[in-house]
C-alpha cells in the first residue's frame, strides 16, 4: 500500500513518511511517559502581578544573602579567578565537600567522608543521577502519596514501575509499605521525611526507625531527600534515616538556605554507589558550576550560616502562623490542613467529593492561585480534594488577602 | 541449595546475598557498559607539577577575562541580586538566548528563534539531553572515528548501538557513511566538524554539503557540536551543517571563549525537538545556574567578545605553530600529524604497529604526557598507533621542552 502510494505520489508520501518519523518514531520511548510539569503550566497562568500566588515553590528572595554573595564572588575572583573559572573535578570542590561532611557530623552525628559526597546542580540532579545509576525499565520505585513532583518527573525518565504508599500524620504508612514490598521487591524508596513537599508532614522518630527496619529487611535503597531539613521552626530535630540504615542515599541542597539560582546541591552515598554516580555525573555535564561552588564555600567561610538560617526560620514561621491563623478564622470548618513544623508548604484537604480543580477555576478568577493536589499523585487523572499552599514566598499582606479570597471561593463551592 | 545454606548459616548467606545484590543486581544495566574515563585516569597520573602535560583538554586560563567577569558579577548582584539568585526558567535567561540567536544570524546566516535555544551546563549536558530524548536501548548512533570521548560517554548511558565511520583529511568518509546508513538506519549522527576533538580535522565546505545530503536521504538527525568553532586561526569560516540540513541540532558553548568553570553552553533545535529537550532538562536539574547565565550575559553586554576571541586565537595559533615547528624539527620523519586550522588539539600518527601506549609508558618516565589514541575509539581494546596532543594549555617553554622529550621517547621506541 505504502509502496504503491510512493510510486504514484513520491512527494506526498515522502512528506508523510517524514512526518510520521518526526512525530513519533524518532523520540525515545521514555519521552512518552514523561509529562510536562503541571505546576509549570499553572505557574504560567499565575504570573500576572495582580495574582496572589501560593502555587510556586520558591524560597523568599528577601532572605537571600545578596551582599555577602557579592563579597564572596569578588573575593574568589580576585584571589583565585583563573582556577575558579577553569574546568574542575567531577566530584566537586573538596573544601566544600569537607564542610558538608563536617556539618553532617555536627548536626546529625553521621560520619561521612568527603569522598562520599558529590556536588550536583541542586538536589534535583541528584535524583536524575540516582535514577540513571539504579533503574532499568520497569524496576520498582516506591514513593510517598502524595509525592514530590520533581522526583516523579526525574525518575519517570527511566521508565520505572512506580508504587505509592500513603502518608499518615507521622510519616509513611508502614503497614502498607511492608505489604507493598512483600508483594514484589523494589529497588528504591524515595522520601522527603522533613516538612515534605507537598504535604508539610514530618516523619516521627519512631516512624524513621520502623521505616529503616522495613527497608533493610527488603534490601531496598532509601533515597532521603533533605532539601528542607534546615528549615525547622517548631519541634525538635530528628535523626536522619541514614542514622538507622546504612543503605541510605542522602540528598542535600543550599537552595533553601543560601540561593536556588546557584544550583548547588549534593548527593551523599557509600563508596560503591558513589563510584557509579561519579561516572554518571561526568557523562551528564562533567562537573557542576565551579565558580558557584567556590562562591558558596567562600560565603560559608566568611559568614555564620546558622545565624542566617535562624533569620529564615523566624520569617517562615511567622508566615506559617499567619496563614494558619487566617485559615482558622476564615475557612469553613469542613476544610482540614496540616500544621507543618517547618519547610515551605502546607496541605489542605477539602471535604470528600469536592474537587480542588473546581476550586482552582474559581480562585484564578479571584486572582489567587495554588497547586491542585492531583499534580502530586502518580495517578493524576482522577479528581482530587487536596491542594498545596506555599507560605514562604508571600508577604504578610498577601497571605491575609489571599486566604480571604480563597475562603470566599470555598464558601461558594461548599455551600 | 540457597535455601539450605540459608537455614544452616543465616548470617553468612545473608551477607552473601547482600553482597551479590550490592555488587551487580542493584545497578542499572546501563552502568555496565559505561566505562570510567580513561582520560580522567591519565590526568590523575599527570598532575604532578614536574610533568609537562599535553594530555588535558583545558583552555588556557591566562586568557580568561577574570576582571571583566568580576565586574559583571558585581553588577548583576548589585543591580538585580534577588532575581539573579532565585529559581529561574528551564529554557534559560531570555536575553542570553537572544544574544546567541542574533550571533547565529550574524556569523552563519542562520535564522534561529530564541525559543529554539536551551541553556545547558556546558555542551556536555546537551549531549546527555539529546541521548535521553532520542535513544532507546540498541538504537543506532553513528560517530566519527576517532570520536569525542565525552560524547561516547554521554550516549553510552542510553545503551545505543554505536557505529563509527573514519575521518579523512577533509571530514567524514562519506562513502563509508553512505554504506553504513544503507545497511541499517540510524537515529543520530554526531560530529565535531570544526577542529575536531581529538583529531583537529575540519570538514571542507563540499564535505558538509555531501554529509547533509546523505543524512537527509536517510532521515538521520545530525548533532553538530561546535564547541571550538570560534577558535579558527587560519583558513576561512565555513557554513554550518545546519545551513544545509534543517534536521540538525547545534551544540554551542562559552567554555572555550569565556570560561569552562561557569558551565554555560546551549542546544539549538527545532521546536518539536526543543519541547522534548525542555521536559528532559527540567527533570534533570530544573535549569542551569542562573547567576552564571546572568554574569555571562552581562559580560557580553559590557565587553567586545569578538575582540577577546581574537586574543585567544592569536595565542593558540602561536602555540600550534610552535608545536608543529618543534615536531618538524625533532620528530622522526616517519611520524605524521595533523595541522589544525583552529581549536586546541592535534593528532599524531606513529608508524603502523607502534603502540602509543608503549610511547605513553616511556613518556611518563620523561615527565611528559598525552592521551593515547585508543581512548577515542569505541573498540578501545586494541593497541593503537595514534595519540592526541593539546597545545592550548601549555606555555611556549613547555611546548619546546615537552616536544623534545617526546622526540627522545620516539627515537628510543622507533629505532
């Protein structure tokens, strides 16, 4: 049939062939399962200045140490510019890795060698590299429900078989996790145990131990993403899952405590895994931005990062408190929400059968935005009664006005 | 059998099981085919200060615009620090993409929209993203022989079926390319048509046209890596393959003309491909270092990059000329080498049956280093009579002394 057509009308059939090839056959299978970020599309809608947005996941730029970074940058360039602008090692700047290792020891009692740390382009790249190193097509990855969208996207590239296990108030549902792992083994379990994105939930101390035991029993590697761990503003610091389970890969980041634009994060893993990660990192981009590594290190040498973190915590705590106070006062009492002990997000649950997509439609008309919860589920086709609110990136006036607007939308939707 | 052992000696068999899992079963198949960089291992040997190294692929740091970068950095941070340190778009800073698009038009007559440009972490990341977007396991990728090692490594992650086609003095052997593509179709052809790494070879104008025709006929996407294109110091600028073939993805980089440590490169591709690349880039690391994008753009606004490039060209030309003069004077006449019109490398061919690995052993004892040619072949097990010399990163004294030392080693090996 094609041959016939080809003989009759070469030009058209050539064009047709080109088009078929260019549309589908050309790209790798993995790109079919990878969806465009729903949040990214939402953010486009909400970028008008009149919109109060609780949708993004941005730290508050008011607390970026701009002057200190400028001083650090000048110092590095003046004192060692030719080295700072040259190619560097794949592993990353050794003094920066030493700083991170020393901080693990001081903050969490973890004995980490600098050689067990690899500097990445934010912790997002850490997830990509872990996916590369571990995942064959159809390998099982267990994630939290709801789960961090960036991790879902990064792992998706490697076409895994995702399983999600619900979060309870104190962390993962360990009974269901045990059941899921008993049915069929998994390679990786991915978790954000502190002030999770999107739910704001923090794992209890007991839950961390129980989780470690289950993963050890089933020989599953734990990927512990601690992007927000430094942003605790109530309650007590809790041990890392790594304290209980050697087979844990830690992800860390300076994005939430210094600056996300610098894209400096890290992976911390045992030597055998690290060797593979370094090969993957080298193939991916040779090494992370070296000037920025030097600037971050210089900043850390010349400033008290803990003091700076206290300022961020105080500011975010104030915003969380205000948002919760406003929700308590204005939201219908049928609407429930988490009260996170840190981080940048809280999680709202509407009455069953009320869709946050319907609320989103109303809200956009009122110039207030959030992320509907279905973005954080792997089976996102379903309508969903949850939503994520970011409180770090708004000022107090915006939080007051934004929550009032949302409350009006809720009244209309519920009654 | 395993069950029995498990009952008798649980501790040992558990350990054994853990070890088996940790050593092999755990990692993705793709990591088996990905080798550690041979060059990386060589560079470790050659980092002692007494070694004259022609092994690395470093631009000369003496020509990094350190003061100008420091001024640009200060300006960006003082004038717009809070934005420059925040998260940014996946595509990259629009004014920087506009600059690149405008330069394509001015230098190559190519009409490129800024939306067809994606900022990456050096052009290396561009190769990784192209691999992600196009390659299923066992898809065919055709590369040059010898070929750029970084591309071999980056594509290897996606487990393609590599085919290599020899380079002649004026570019790829088009007869063999035609034969290779007729036997079995390929998805990608990867080329460095200007001052190729490692051979220093530049495609002639005719060769570019012939290549484009062959790739069009077989519907193969051309990946044209122009990392060195600005470093021409003799002969005339030639059209891009993209001028002849729409289905060309261009890779570019500021690494060789401003600074590699900043890791700012780009991919230029048509909109349909670009849409997939952006999804892959977002999953990989959200976006490239934003402060560095802003610094590079500020530098480009406040300085004459073309004037700066002229300085680099003059310096590299001098080094190339000196290296060739020294080789002409001191090398045995049986030894042949390319005379590149630009870039950073030249390629030496020893008499047949003389192994550059044997030469390397002698050379290291004389404290002079290079990269044996087998690193640049996909079938690198074989002994090989070629080697790569870098001339950009040595000063004149080092080139004189280093070539004399190499000549002594050659004398010993050949006679």
